[in-house]
């Protein structure tokens, strides 16, 4: 990562928030932003905000991993056993479907709060840990 200093920048004539670097690079600050603030921002590591797809894929991967713990291909496969005549498979599917639904209900409520601006977007790993605490799962005996 490049580290910038204020000394590397010169103001562009007739502009208020444009600076050039020694190698000709052009940097445009926000309205009212000082060069010192721009340098701080440029030197701050950027963490992308996870997308809805990032969360959804991670949640679904956890659901499918849970199903594979008992040898099912994925969550959809396990859920299909809810009407099975095999008592054990049916019990596993019933417990799993209730857990899966609780997990998605919780996740979608949090995602709605993020989109509404009432909650910050958590990192995906933190969100998964939160969901695991809010929606624990135990296989039936």
C-alpha cells in the first residue's frame, strides 16, 4: 500500500479541492475537505461493505454445512426428508427446517435494519457468529 504525505501534493490552479502528485496523479477531495484530511483518508485501509449477496451466500453455506454434518448433500436435500417415513430422517429434517427458517428470519430482519440505516453493516464473519448465538441448533436424538 502506498503511503501518502501532504508534501507529495500540489494544488491544481483555479480549483479548491484538486491536488496533483509528483508523478502526475490527480486527487479530488470532497467539498470542504482539507489536504490533511485527504491524506489521512488515503492512508486509511479501506474495508469494503459486504453486499446482500455476501451475507446470503455465507448464510446459505452455513445451512448447507449443517446438513452435511449428517451426510445430507445440502440443506434442500435434508429439508426434503420432512415427510419421510424414516422416523430419524423426518425428525432431523423437521428440526433442521425450523432452525433454517429461524436463521433466515433473523438474518433478514438484521439486513432490513442495515438497509433502513438503523444498524451498521457487520462484517460477514461477525454476522454469522451473531446468527449462531441467536439461532442455536441441536440435532434430535
